[in-house]
């Protein structure tokens, strides 16, 4: 009998014309999947999310397969104002933007696999769905997520896109804010049996229940705090600007400005996308479909990647230190970003105990680590330079 791992892709060809198939689990749970056109044939793809036997009927014949235990964390789900993998572990993506075609894709995919980025924004072009399909598969092979930016347009094209890609666990959806986005979002939800995250870029009302999270353009990342408070949803800042030398204000940020925007928004509790736009680089600007990121920010984000990978479960933004954004599990973990301020020291109110204290030089990618025992306050000495962060972990 055919075996498919939980959250992997079950795929098969369909004889004849388009088909709608119901997959039914032994528990009674079910899902409907539509076929899509691939070259000159019809194909079905389905992502099983329950282990055990699945049954379906195709062309009047009964079929089945067995879903086996997973070896991955599955797709991403919304849990309150945060995101988690389907196995319930916290999800902290580091995203970049790559809006290109296929010319530089092989090199770009290798660059992504070697980078600190765990997620990339791609644009769906109606005439190139097969290329997008191949790109998503390439990203799945290197465990990189794919946010698909879908232009408002023909519902038939969107149906074909979702039927083709929804079985991949690394996919999330983002609609361009044009046209009847509610109808298009409902169409995506209807076709997507995998229940992937869905948002609308720059939505007029991001609080509507059919959007799982916010996707916002934002230059002043202090606004993240108000968005989290007002809407109670995960916040993706999918456009905060581009490091580069482009001809517009948005595409000509310095490396320091780009890096501090990403850190500022992240420590305020958002997921902030990186962008790069150096015009004369080989292959063109990275975010315009270039072969590799060549700016300074992509490499300096490795420190943030290390921090995100070690964040404790339950970390949330707190308001205790109003002059600097702070993530915390109160009493046991603190991450504070100081940005352009050149503080000589910072004092924290902490329960008595021993703490590991790290002063992170975000720009120079260096870490100064000490252990300190405190009674009720801890004062951290700083170098008095910009782009510092403080990470504190309780060890006793």
C-alpha cells in the first residue's frame, strides 16, 4: 500500500478531465481536493495532516494510502497573536524578498539555502505557474518557506494556483490589495485543504476574521506595537524598504538603517522582511531576481537568526522598558534592542538569581558574555555605541 508521510505530498495523475476528489480519514475527517492542469494532464495533490488510513474514490474506483509519522514540523499555523509549526513548536521566520523569474533561480536558491533566511517572498505570475511550482519544490527541499504574493485577477488562475501549490507544507498566501479581496480570499480557503496562512498586503481592514495575520508596509517600525495591540494577530512587515542604491527612497536605504528596522520590528514582536536593491550588481538587484544578496545586511542578520533560533517558548513584547523595545519571558529571559541610541548602561529589575548576560553588537556581529548574580536589579554596562542589543537568561 502507498505510504505518505504526514504533511508530505500525496500526488497522482487523473485520467480524463478535471476532477474533485474527497479524501476521507479513518477517523471520519475529510477534505476535498481539485485537480489542476500540468502540461497536458490532470494532477491531484493532497497534504495529509492525520496519521493512519486515508480513502478516496477516483473514476468510480476505491483507493487508499497510509499516512505515516512525520519527520518535519509541518506547515505554519496561527496561535493567537503568534505563529507555530503544526507540531506546536514556535515559528520565528527571517524573510527576504525575491521577485524574479527563472533566469537566476538556481543560484538564488543555493544562496537562500546558505543564508540566514528561512522564508522568501515570491510573486505568482499567471503565465509562469509551472516555474513557480518548481521554485516552491526547490525551497521545500532546503526547508525554506515560500510566501506567494498573488496579484488580484482572474479567479480561474487563482484556483489553478492554489490547487497546484496548496499541498506543499512550506506555502503561505498573500493577496495584493486590489479588487474584491474577500471573494478571492474565500476562494483560496475553499481550494486550500491544507489551511495555509492567508493575508492581504496593505489590507484596508486587516482585522477581518478571514485573514490569519497582517501583511503591512511600514517604514517606522515603532508602529508594530500598536498593530499587535489593536488587532491581536501576527504581524508581518513585508515591506520596510530595501538596502541599496536605487532611485527611490524605499530602494536606497543604508545597511545600518535596514538592519535596525529589522531588529526594531522583530523585538517589537513582528516578522520583518529583508529587501536589497543594488542596481549594478551581477544579475541585477537581489530582490528584483538577482543571483545572490551582495549587501552587508544579509550577512549581519546571521546574529539575529541565532537569537531567533534560541528564543524560549512564550516570549512576548513587554512595556516595562518604554524607551527600548523588549521581548521577554518575565523573570527568566529578556531581549532588548537599543538601536541608534548610545546608552552607557541599562538597568533591569529581576528576581534574585544568577543570569547569563550577553551584549550583542548587532552591526559588528560580536557578543560579550558574562554571568552575574543579582538581588533585585541588574545593571549592564554598554560600549556607548549604536546598534547594541542585550540578551539576559536566568541560569538559576
